[in-house]
C-alpha cells in the first residue's frame, strides 16, 4: 500500500479542499466572498476541535494534582496590557510595496532574501530594504516605503470606559490577573500551574497557510509557578517532553517534531530560556508549541501596575516570594492542522482504486462508530440497527447511515476517520451478532450484540 505523504503544497491544497468538502473547515463568510483568512470549523471539525481540547484538559488539568483551570474574559482592564508590555512593545514591522501596494512583514522579507533575522530592529530592516536587493514577492520591483511598527492588538470601545479596550492577544493575561484569586480560593501548593483554553486575537500583517496563522485563534496555555530557588532545568525539560508527547497523541510522528531554542541574544531580558517545538507541516517547518522561562517578570509587573501584592507564602520553607513561571503554550488551531495533516492518507488499493482515509487517533475521531443496516428497505434490519444505534449513542459520537451500498458507506466513514463501522444484516436477526469493520486494517469480525459495550470500552479509550 502506497501512502501519498508529500511534504509540499499539493498535499496542503488537498487538505484544504478535503476539509471543506467533508465538513471539517470552511472558509469564513464564504457567501460574502470570504473574509481576511478566517475559517469556520464545520460539524466534523468542531468535534475534532472539542476532542483535542478535552484531551488537553484531561492530560494537563484533570489528571494532575498540581494544576487547576480557569476561564477568563477576552476583554480585560487595559492597564493589564500596559503592565505586560503589549501596549508599547507588541509590534511587527510592516512595509508596503510602492509599486503594487502589497503589504508585507519587513522582517520576513529581509530574512527570506538574506537569511538574517532582524525582527525588532527597525533601523537595520530599513537599511536592508533600501539597498535594492530585496524584491517584492508580488511584482518583482524594489521600491519600498519605510518599515514601521504596527501594534498587533485589536482595539475596541466599551460603554463607560474612556480608553481603548483590547481583545486579548494571548490568554496568559487573565491567568496572571487571577493569580491572587486562585491562591486565595484554592489550596494550591507550589509548584503548581493554572491552565486556560480560549480565543486570542492578533492583528497579523499577513495571515495565511490555512489555519496556521489566523488573526482570531485559540490557545491552550499554562502558567506553571515555581519557587525561584528551585532548580528549574529538570522541570523545563519535563514540560518540553509533555508538549512533544501531546503532539504525538495528535498523530504527529516523532521525526516530524524538532526543538528550536531561541539564541540568548534574541531572548527577552527576563527570559532564562525559550524553546519552540516545531512541526513539519505540509508547507514546511513551523512553530507549533512554545515553552518559556519568564522569571518573575509577569507577577512583578502586574503587582507594580495594579498595586496589589502578588506573592506566595510557602508554608514548607516559611518563605514569602514572588514565584517564577514556566509558560507552556499550545496553539489549538495549529494542533488541528497537525491532526489533519498527520491523519490524511491516500491508499492505493490497486486497479485505480484510491482510498482516502483519515487515520485519527481514536480519541480525536469526530465520529467513533457508524451504524449501518445492510438494506434500508428492510424494516426488520433498520429497526434492529436503530435499536443498537440508540444504545451506543448514549456513550459515543455515532452516525447512522443507510444510504447506498455498504462499501460506499465504509469509504465515507474512512474519509472522516471513523474507527469502527457496524453492519446489521440478516444473520444478525438469527445470531444476535453484527459485523464490526476496522478503519485501518479494513478487517471485519463478528461480535455479539451483548459484547459490544465491552468491546468498544476497550477499543475506544
Ligand atoms: Zn510589489
């Protein structure tokens, strides 16, 4: 069996059109001609997304004694973004082509042409853009405006508030703002973490690569608070491994992941270490997750700007201190793109027969079990199938399908990654057994109806 796993744009295009055709990801506002690289998750896509969130929450919150979760607001007191440095410093350098009027990120243009990463250095970016060597990717000319900084936060207004209100550019802000509320209300003992899943908004100069870079996106973030005197290197490594393990639980092969440590000179002054975990997307390597040691920068700044003490009293050592923090962040939309690209397989079954199958890990599959009556015009088969369906549906996401021949129904389920299909035929009426067909092996076996619950309990953990 050949698998069409090309790391190229052809595969990316296939995934984009597949995602639309099979109800995973739709272009946003499509009936109005689309809107600014936005996307909707369709019926199967939103199931997939929910499954990824649930897996993350189970792994990092429910199954750990050192973690709690919160769900904070998208709009927060604007002072908070002044404290974190976002109001003044959360910028990307943009530049416009004077010939064709297209807008680009200046640092990306310069890096593509020279290999030099000048992110954050406006003077050097302008110097590089002036020498005529950097051509417009759209029109080929080299006639640039000055590069200038664009703050990436979306602004809005709120009744009763005079100043600009921002849509949060990351979920972390609410975690720091609620640090005191959490330590006051919960019996958390350091080291402990606060987790949050939610939307964040960045007014990116260029969005693109499908759901990879979005202006409205979702993050799964953790602030993990540690004693400043703790040897943190081991914990840091532990978190990196957990992040990689999570990517692998989405289907990413180990060799499609790599670490990129930020060089010392690129680190923020407060960060001791920052590592990106990159994934080999169909369009090439891209940042998937990140882990940063942020010292006590955030709590110290929020204490200073809010006038509220943000420290921690350690009853074990009898010391009061401002904790340091490790910050593992996970992009949810990028996780979905990993799940889609890792799962997508085309299998050549011979004689021109290509099977498209999404080999999702079972925990991620939007539909777990499909139930088919062999024939839709035989009421005794349909009734029996409905009866089994209604029992399984109580525990699993199931789909009932009586349309077309069983072979075609299998293929439809393969395409959306359903791990098991169950067929009710005439023998079922005699022997109280059904045919269960496995998505990956395509093997079929007869299972007693009374054993189905136990069978799936074992298979669909
Ligand atoms: Zn141009």
